[in-house]
């Protein structure tokens, strides 16, 4: 099972690379088929084997010999790793399908935000759609309450807080961060989204300081906040209950 999940994660990761390249350009993710972004030559199936083709071709296009971005194997490998992590955390079932799907969407958001400094509305909307399906299936199959009050409260609080930050910072944070945090507020509910917000700012501060200290970024360089929101979501989803219980145990 683990091997199948790993392979499936690599395949979906390959598709994510298509999304990361095409969605910001407003291109179809279904047509035309995969092609070299430099010479536009159509790629054969054996040029599209996740990770393997990149290694065999030594990171170059078979036809024009242009270097292929290392993003391709990185995204494929990260997606496969996330699928394995979700399998170990949730087992193989409805929750695994949901969180692995979320992982892929959020991974695409990270790389698009890093490259283009935008968070596409289509991906944020897909988060809401997948979450509604997940809550509905859990309710009808297992009788698990969808917790809609908490979900909508999480959406309003998280989205409202980030909207206020956008207004007060006058462009220090983008509208995509607002919609993303609102959508994740719906997914996580009120209590967990507060932890997600806290972790996002902590991770953002730490990583930004490291980037500045290493002179990778300067104070004038914009640093996208979307990846920190996503990292906070992963930590909250995997260990949120442990962190919250630990926090309240300290207080008590």
C-alpha cells in the first residue's frame, strides 16, 4: 500500500507542475499535452515519468537540451512525501483522501505564490469544495458532525482578521492571503484556525529573519506569506490537538 501511495503521489505531483506553470498564465491544465516550455516540443510518455525521467535526462529537455527547472522533481517528491505522511497519520480512508487532496492543492499554492506572488482564486475555491465534500461524506457515512458553526466562524474570523491586516498594512499582505486563510478557517474551524494563524506569524518571522541574516533577501524584497499559512496548516492538521492540549495543560 505504501508503495502505491508513493507512486500515486509522484504522479499527482507531476500534474501539479502543470498546474503551477499554467494556472497563473490562465492556460488550460488539460490541453494541450505536456510540452517543453522552451522549445514547445510535445513530450512523449517516457519523458513524463515522475522523477525517473528527470534523472535519466539529467535535468535537460531531450529535444533542445535546455535545463529543466529543479522545481519539477522537488514538487513530485514533496507531494509523494506528504501523501505518505497523511497515510501514516490518518490511515487509508476518507480523511486520507481529503488531506492528501488538500496537500496537493496547498503545495501548488506554495510554489505559485513563491514564483508569481499570487494565490489563484480557483485553488482557494477548490479547498472549500473539497472541504464541503469531506464534511458531507463524514456526516452521512460515520455520523460525524460537520461543525458548520465552528467552520463559518473560523472563516469569518480568519478572513476578517487578514482583511483588516491588508487594510492597515496598505499592501503589506495580499488579497490571496485573505481568501486562503478564510478557506482554511472553514476547514479547521474556529479553535484550530487560531493556532494556524499563530503558527503562520511565528514561522513567517523566523524564516524571514533567517533569509535576511543569510542575505538571501533584503528588507526591500517582498516575501510571500502564503507558504507560511500553508506550513501552519500542516502543523495544525497533524499535531494541532497535541499542541493545544499541551498549551492548556501548562496554563492549568
